C-alpha cells in the first residue's frame, strides 16, 4: 500500500507499507508490516528505470534515510535506477522489535521462536513478495552491504528467478562456517587492528590504560544509570573496522577526563560511550548477531565468549588494553539496559540446535545470476579467506579484492559501486 509520496532536495520518494505473514509457512496466521521506500531522481521520476534493491547490513539494521544526497552509493545509483530501500522485518518502520516487544512473551523460548522468524530466509521471502506485488514482478538488481551480502546468498539459494544481477560489498559469508570458525578468524584480525591503532596513536596506550584503571577503581555510571565496566569499554572497538574508526576512538578518549589529574570523566565522554554501547537504536543487531551463523544442527552456544578465552590479549586486565569488535557476550544482556529484556530470548537462541539452512550449496554452485563482489582484504568483520572460498563455490561470481577500503567502503566512495556495476556489464550485463 502506498502511504505517501513527496520530494525532498535531490530525491523523489514513494513510501509503501506492506502486510506480510509473520511465518511464511503459515500465510493465514499472524501478520507483520514491512516498510519499503522507493527513491528516484526527481528529474527522472516518470522514466521506467531498472530497479536496485539495497540490502542493508546488520542484522537488525534499518535502511539508510536519504539525507543530503548520501550515502555516496545512492547518489551514483540514482543516475541509473529506481532504488528500493527496505526496512528489513523487525527494523525501522517494519514491525520494529525493541525492548517492549520482549515483554509480551511468556518465556525466553517463546521470544526466541519469534526472533527466529526474522532471519535471512524470511527477509528474502518478504523481498520476493514485494517485488511481485509492488514492483510488477520485474527482475531487480541488488546491492548487499555486509549482512546484505549474506542475504544475497540466501536470495540466490531460494529465489534466483527474481534477480537480474547482484553486487556485494564486504559480505560474502562462509557457506559452511560455524560461529566458532568465524570468531577464531575474527579475534586475530581485531587484535591486528588494535596494534595498528596503538601504532598510530601511541599516547593512547597509557591513556586508555588510565581510563580502564579509573573505571575499575569505582562505580562509574553512564547517563542512563548503567554501570560502565572495563569489559563494556572494550566493546567500543567495534568501530575499528570502519574508515574513520581509529579517529573516532582516538578523539573519544582524548577528551575522557575533565581535570588535569585525570580523576573525573567528562560528561561528553560518558554520554558518547553510552551511545556507542547501548544498542537502543538496533537491539536486534546484538540479539541476532550469532544466530546469523546458525545453520542445520549445532547450537552457536555463545561462540564469541567461548572463543575469546583462546586469545589472552583480550583479557580486561591485560595491558595494553585491547578493544573488542563485532562480538556479543552473554554479560551484555545483563549489564546493558536496552538489552536486558532480550536476555532470556538470546539464551534460548544460543542453545537452539536446529536452525534451518540459509544457503543451498548445490543451487549456488550452478548459479547463473551475475554477481560482482568487493572483498576487503583487511576487513575486520568478514573474513577475506572465507569470502574467497565462497566465491569459488558459487557460480558466476567475479571478485575484486582490495585493501584500499575498510568495511564501509561503499558508503565512503561511489567508486566501489561503480566498479562492481562495470564488472557485471563487462561480462554481459544484468539478465533481462
């Protein structure tokens, strides 16, 4: 259903809200609403351009909101496409899942079962229904950033007939990699980012150590009342994998204290740490993080927490203090206000051992949809070796391996999307 249509500077927008089943195997059961934003160049709003579906990173990330013509890939895409920005189920305006949602369930098992309907297979089914009913069944191209690349592999496994071409940036998942496999590869990459950070900002070795000591000495409270612990401080390292991540953290700790003796934290520092580590805006990112690696038999079992014990450099008492990355730990659902309501659900998810497979290796091996993928050699979040292995196992994939960009390269430069488009066109172009 079209709910609104309007023009803002540089962009014409059509907003749709679609009723869809919560469980696709039970189409007459409970329903949810999924929000779709169609974006066009205002000067070309009447043209019948091809469609590009953007698959957002995550899990639990809503689609970008067009502001000032950005991100960079969007401005480039509007030269050639109608762009579809999907709020994946459970995010943004699509039956959003947040703390209050969890209070409606009798126990953690029921809540976990509900969250299980917000994985990649359901998102792909949503996309196909929207393509057929809102966009006249036209094959569309997709741009999958990070987790959006995981979704792309599921899409190619379940409904390749809906796709004309796929572009993936930092998101070729390991097809058979378990959560344990992923984190055994991730921790060394995060450690390397820490070493590079401290090499760039050597004075931060002592400064972050002093911050950790001050936190350990007393009861430091964030503005929302949560206690700031050293292990929570470590999680700000999730930013290290982005283009400006080192600078973001450096300038954060640069103004940590308000007094020359460095005994009192500044209000700005505490507010920034709260914002970086609270997950108010995207609790599903934390709640579903490990389950995206769950396929078939075997529970994920808090893999990030278990595997961390194999890497002593991340111990909170170690100096220099190493910051962590895209890892979610069980204590976070005790310590962080916005995540506490998810505690029982994520505990049940961590024990669940019968996830539906998200990828079909045989179908992917015979894939004929053109796929161009940017693999960031130094990617902190998605292992390049696993991505290259996947590229070898999926038919019709062309890769561009680069260390010119970090994980958010497609947001930083239009050159990334431009190159991927050209790679597909050089090999015959999107399917008709």
